[in-house]
C-alpha cells in the first residue's frame, strides 16, 4: 500500500513539474540546531535555533544536506536532516522528502554575506514558548534594573513567559541573583541565563 501511495505521489509530482517550485517553504526545526553563516561547519555560527521553531526554508544545495532558512530572526544555513515539513498532515524530514516536495535548489555564491552575525534591529523574533517556573522577584531587582537601564530590543511577536530570547541578544546580569534581564519592547523581563527563557515580565 505504501509503495502504491509513493508511486501515486511521484506521478502527481511529475504531472505538475511544469509549474515553478515554491519560492519559500514552511519548515520546523526538529531539534536544537546551530545556524551558520555558510553551508559548512567551518563557517561562523549565527546562533542556535531551538527545537520546534517555525522557519522559512529558501531551499537546499544540490547534492548537499545544507539548506538556507530564516528562523527566530536569523538567516543562515542548517542541515536538512534537522528540519521537518508537513507531508499529508505528518511532519517528515526535509532530507528524506526534498525530491517529493520539490524543495528549491539554492547556491551559496548568490547568498554569501546575507547572513548577519546577529539579527538586525526590528527583525527579531522570540523563540518558541515552553513551560517554565514563573518567579516573583524581590523589589531590589527592579530597583537595580531601573538604576542600570539596558538598551532595549524590539521583537515582532508578543511577549510571553517561557519564550526564548534570540541568540545574539546580550542579557544583563543582576548581582547576587540567579536571573538576568533584558528590556524587550520597552518592558523589562527576567531571563534564566541557562535556557535564555523569560521567567518574569514587568508591567
């Protein structure tokens, strides 16, 4: 039955080959993955995309497992085996289904220099929300933050406890305290420095 379905799907793909492939495809990270500035481990890291992050897939290199994506405000290169796309309502690995889904072919030469070392202002997105232990900080913490204001960052999505601060954003330490802080959309938030997840949002 599976062989018949695969044959049917392949025939359908051939029948629509005259139509152009999608310019971009929606994908999801299958695990925490390193995003690099080029298609190879020798290229510098742009940051880390956490598992379950939505991404826009530009395409993959011909004969290679490296693909170019936009994820969590970053643009860079990752392995195809760490990305999933939807196939008949089920997530499948890009590496295994790139032919069936006509994943576009991209080249590094035409995109070198595209991936910045850190996300550009206004392009940031908070990472996926996961359950965290919400904390109630003492008054001394907000007093310290007000006395030591940090440069704010601005993100396109809503603030939420449990969301991840993007890689490349500097988080500020609070002396003698377990949590750090960042000012996001002009609101101070407390961050677990180990996971970079928001644990408290000040009004």
